[in-house]
């Protein structure tokens, strides 16, 4: 093991691994990443990635993903290169295969934030260096790891915690469901009809819950879902790329707003999460997101720490 991490709880080597979805990881590996993230939160600066470079491909704009990855590389002695898809040949018709092979000869790892999941999987297939999924239409794994770290910090445990996701069954919901079920939590998803998570994701979540001793429930009744909840999580109703559906979605999601009345049905010490950016008075009221139960800014900060753990693990 590198002497820079000898005092950390990190023991499993993930060098060279891609991160597309948590379905490719074991529960032991996830726990190790959480332990390392907690360690790096207390010990933020090192030279462990000195001489390492991360190429960051952005086809979707971002605040938290870009700044946290770039700051994380810098804090560990490395460097990050921002690659807007409009500025590189990928945005002008160069194939994923060729892009992967070329970047593999220049940088030590690739982070991509894009639309199609196939772009992430193809990039991982053809690159000879680790590829990290910064977001795609199906998954948002780095966000989910930050979510779970925040829950652990607030509850002191994960197993048996009731985590309720309310809203669109999107990429954020998918990765949150998968990771929570893997870690033995009681996962509940409440969404309008027609906005359920993907069937394959639901199947995977149910299988993971059986193995871990957790549970999974899908309901269309948010009031029933939040009863006794330890964690309540929501996201915007119209994600990036769905702006044309916004008006219809506002209509369809009536009754799914996380407000003080809904949150009052949860556990007295409920923790509220939101991956941000938020639309106050739409999917969540200001009274909730800015209130005493909210951990959204701690959750956002934790993006930095979990991504540093991932980077250190796959690059060293």
C-alpha cells in the first residue's frame, strides 16, 4: 500500500477499475470507499495523485460535478482538464472508441458527464484507463455515494434506516435505490404513475435488498411512503434535457411536493436530502430545504470527499 494512505481504513485495491454503476461493486468495496471518504474529509490534502491527470468530459453542464472533481484532484496533488464536448472532436463526430484510445495515452483517468448510458459503457470498454460516470441518463453513482455518506453521518448507521425517495424515478433515484438496498436499508420510492424507475433497476434493487436484509417498496402515495421515514429525498421534476416537459410534469407531480406537512409524517429526527440544483416551491418548499432537517449542503460537500475516495482508489 502507498505510505500516504497507510493510516486510513482503506484496504481493498480498486486500481484500474471503472465506475459506471454500483451494480459492478460489492458491498465490501462500497463500505471501504465510505471509510476512505470519511478519512479524506478529515485529512483533505495529500500528494497521493501527484503527477496524475484526470480528463473531464462534459456534455451536460454542472456546478458540483465539475468543481468537486477538479478541486479533489488539486487537493491530492493531481490535475484535472476540463473537456467540453463542443471543444473536442467527440462533439464533431469522432467516435467514442477513438476518443477513448487517444485520451488513454494522455491522461490517467476519465470522468464523463453525459446523456446516453451507452457512451459511458463504450468509453469504459475502449479506454485502457479508469472511467468514472459523472452522470448519465440511467445512473448518478457519485451522487449516491455522497447521499449515503451523509446519511451515515446523521444516523450513525445505514442498516435498517428507512430512506424514502419522492419524485421522478430518474438516474438519481436509480443509483440511490441500488446503493441503499445494497447496504441493507429500507428503501421506499414514491412517484406518479408513468414516472416509475426502470424495471431492470427495480429488479436489481429487490435482489440486493434480499441479500442485504433490507427492503424495497414502490408506491404512488407519498403520504404513506414517508410515515416513519428516517430520510426523505427528492430531486427536480424535470431534469436536464427534459425542459420541454416541465409544464406537464408540474401538473403530473402535484401532491409530490416535499413540504412541512409531508415531512411532519416522517420520524421526528428525519433528514432531508436533495441533490441540487433545487427549484424552491416546486418539488420542495423553502421551509423544508432551508429548515432544520435539511442536510443538502453537507450532502453537496460530500460529493468532494466521495469523489476523492473514488479517484484515489482507482488511480493509485
